[in-house]
């Protein structure tokens, strides 16, 4: 279900994802522990026409019946998955409640590892030619979330229709050229399918009408992956038993998250609350904005939006009305830490794909949502019983320390500023803020942990791993390359 970076199932994870993050964040290997194999691409359906759901025939009424008691009960003293600690410190099963439209589960307060990194290293060839942020989920980082309620599964069509009938919601309509995936489905199944083809503002309106809101990205990701930093909501391996397509909400019980929330890795993609910020993963590590208003990413975005709104020969009047940043919202699916964005309003001359390479409609025919809610004054807040998985934010090699986060598509001045603004707090409260770009000689010393193939900025120019293969072999040597100071390369900082 890897749709949110450009690696499309390069590997199948083995073992705890915390180990995978530790191995891949800085050490340059593929994000797997043990043997890896190239996947078949069978899940590349996200950018393809929607197939009919597959699998055994079911009675949709059984779905509603099964959802009445969704949280598996475990040994109260075990404090494993699906449990939380109450204010007295006792380990209890997660609380559930009946919302107007669905069963909800309380996600206990806690910290977790948020984010995602590429499997094949940071190949900046594409972003050098077309400046954009390719891996907006990086770097993995600790985030704390307070206790909240979330829907057990996606909002169904029956639930959405009831809101429309009440006059609190507007009908969902698939964008032109996209067929509603409910077409051709058995009539008794349609009402149990996730409500897709819904705009972000429509999803917000539904949740508000039911006394809630859309989950934040951190809430959604925490509910999906829990504290053990799993890659997918159900674990660390691709689940071949999960069919491609839409099926009734809550149907695939194997797609069950750390907190037993259903359907977060398969079925519909899902809106979350926030607008898309491609540098969101780096914000907590830099003290202020590092990108220049006239830097490569900003210029490329501005040119793209003007062409999308005004056409190939934009008039000055049209050009002046185009916003600096489009209003795009995050949606999630598959790999828990990955992310994409889509818009409610499509410019008149929108090309087939966004600048990042995503299809313009963001697969709206498969995009649904679920609701969240804050705890009420009478709700007892739980806390998660376990600490988050260990996360190495830095790695030290030959007296040099490398930070795991990468600034993408920056010119040389932005790269220098990024390192100067970087401040990294390590466990124990020790913070380092004396970061800088490496020299070419230092990159050669750090070759095993620097993660290429680049190209990347150094103090004295630019470097890349060069070999006869594409992408280059991870063991390929780093060499100097020619690059203009205004070009869009990546930057990694050392101290």
C-alpha cells in the first residue's frame, strides 16, 4: 500500500519498525531487517482504475454487528496492545463509545515515532530537474498526542447520506472522469462502503455535524501505528490478503492497527485536518524558515500554480491573482508515516499531475475520511502503557555527528542556512545547535552513513555518488560534481 513516496514497495519490512528506522535513517541500507525482496507492484492500483472488491461474499449486517464490541479484551495486567492506564495506574482495555454514526475508541495519550524515510536513499536527480519536496514525511521524530476519540472505521455512505438528508451535509460527487467505485456493487453492500469522492470541506462539515472534527495528521498516524513504530497499521510486512479496491468499512479485520482501529492501511485513503506543508517534518528542528522566497522550490511552485490557473500564456491580471501557495490538504493511507496532498478546488488549466508527480485528482474516487473528537469533561483519559520505540536522530562516525533529516531541493545558500538554523535535542535534554555543511573530505569519511546518491551540497561545492547503475549502488564512491549555486540539491548537516 505504499503510495506516498516514489519507491512503490521496494522492500518488505522484517522485524520491529523501530529497528528498521534505526538501520535506514543514517546507515544507508534499505528499510528492512534481514532479507529483502522486490515486491511485485501488485499494489500500484492507487493510480489505476478502481477494480471491483474481491473476496468472499458477506452479509453487510454482520459488519454492523461485529462493530458493536470492536476492542479485543486482553489480560488486564498484560498492558499490551489495545490497553491503556487509567489515572490510578491500572491497566484497562481501551474505552469505547457509541457516536451518532459509528463506534469510537479512545486512543490513549502518549508519544510515538512519526514520519517516514525513503528506502533507496536520497536520490535528488528528479528534484534537481523539477524542484519539489519528494519525501515530506522525513525525518522520523518523536511526537506526543493527548488522548482523543476516533472512529473505529471510515464514515460509510449510509452515515453520510443521513447527514445529507438532514441538510447538514452536501452530496458527494466524483470529479469528472472518475467513476464512483460504488457503481456496479450489490445494492445491499453500497451503504456500507466508505463515503468517497468527498471534498475536505465536506468531510469537515460531516464531522462537525456529528459533534467531532477531522483527526490531525499526528492523531491519525498515532492511531495507525501506535508506539512500536510499525510501518503499516497492521505490522511491518505487506499483507497480500488485503484486496485492492473498496470494500465495506470494517470488513477486513486483518487491517487492524496497534489500537485496533480498522481500515487505516487499506480500503479508502483518508483526509486529515491540516493543510499540507512539505517541510512539516523539519519544522521542529529548525528555529525559523530556511527557504528563500526566491529559492528553487518557491519559484517552481509559483510557476506551476500560475500555469495551472492561467494557462501557457498567462495574462498579467490572472498571474497577479494566483496565491503563493495552493490550499492543499493532507490525506493518509498505507505506509503510516507517508503523506500526500489534494485540493478541493482544481485550477482551470491543471495538468495531469501535480508538481510532485501525483495525479491531479489525488484519487478522489478512493478518498474518504473518519472523524475524531476531543475527550469530554466527564471522560476518563487513558495513557499508553509503553514508551515509544527508540529513535536515533543522529549518528556519530569518526568524531563527526550526522543529523538524519535532509533538506530537499535547496540552493547552496538555503543549504547553509538550514544547517545554521538546525537545533537537535537528544534524549536527556541535551541540544546541539552547532551544525554545518560537511566538506567533500568529510563526506568521504562518512560515506557509509551519509545516504546518497545525491547530489548534495558541501561547503566547497557539490558531491554525488556516481556509478554505472541507476540508481547508483549505495557503495559507490562520492565524487565532486559541477553544480550552479542556485540549483536544487539536497543538504545534510554534520557537527
